[in-house]
C-alpha cells in the first residue's frame, strides 16, 4: 500500500522544483533582454521608444487603432493636438 502523504510530498517537491527552474530561466531571459536594451542604448536608440514599439507590436491592428483614436481624442480635449 502506498502512503498518500509520501505521494503528495513527492508531487509537491516536484512542482516546487519545476517552479524554481522556471524562475531561474525567467531571470536569465530577463537579464538577456536587459542586455539587449543596453546594447540598443549604446548604439544610440531610445529604449523608452523601443519598449513602446514592443508593446504596440503585441497588440492587434484594431486594438492599436482604437487606442490611438482614444489618445487623439483625449489630446484634443486637453488642447494638446
């Protein structure tokens, strides 16, 4: 007969170890991204603009156009456009 506490403990340990490995991978990827932004900055690129472009590229065309229209409307309402 299998001890259910032992099975649950083994499963929990496995889950925790997987999460820890993924967290390490995430940290390494984050460091790599930081390095690429540093390289871009060293080559004269504006990293704030690069981050904005990355954000915009994640959106689909319709969503992006809707946000741009709302932004334009708000800017006009504030007399900034």
